[in-house]
C-alpha cells in the first residue's frame, strides 16, 4: 500500500504528529542480498510550534527482511532540534505532547519524539525514545530549544 505524501501529511496533522521528510541515507554495511544496512536522516517541524525544526537519524536494518519491511530496526537514533524561524507559543501549551512517531518494526516498536515544556527556563525539550509493547527499550536522545527572539529587533 503506497499512500501519497499529501494523504500522509493530512493523517499526521489529524493525529497531531509531524510528517517527516527524508533528507538522505548513508550505507553503514553492504549486504550481498537485499538492502544495505544504513542510517537515514529525516526532518520534521513541530506541528504546534512554528519555527522549530527537528532532525532525527535512525539506523535501518537491511538484508532480505529489511527489503520487505519485515526487519526490526535497532533502537539507535539521534535527535537535534533548532529554532529555524520566529517561535510563537500557543496560548495553552501542554507540559508534554507527542510530536512525531515512526514505526521501527512491522509490529509493536516505534521511535517517538515527545515535546516537554520547561516553563522555568522557557525552553522546549524534545525527547526521542524507542517504545516497545513488551520489554520497553531504554534508548533515548534529547535536544533543547530555548524560546528566544528571532531576527533583528
């Protein structure tokens, strides 16, 4: 099933999570049969906070199972979020909200990015975690974006 990007974007907005754009992938291990193992970088904007862009890199399993989307990707990722424009906070900013999810296996495993609001320091905190239905994974990564004026005043 191949959904069009516009439909995926609409579904992501309805769900309240961001749609990622693939920036590129780099091969980390060549496989004789099937897709190579690789690390892929994706970009997404916070759906509720304009002016914040995050980049997440994730390990992707290759081989025959990876070629068919049946492999379980390892819980290896990195997250970097930055202010890329003026930030306007919504009137009621929840203390915690999921802003991005992506499946990393055919069943029961995902990478999730959660936005936390550190009000005392006026900082948006983005936490990437790997979630498994059974035996949760401790893998995580963090990035912070202080809310500051943008451009010349």
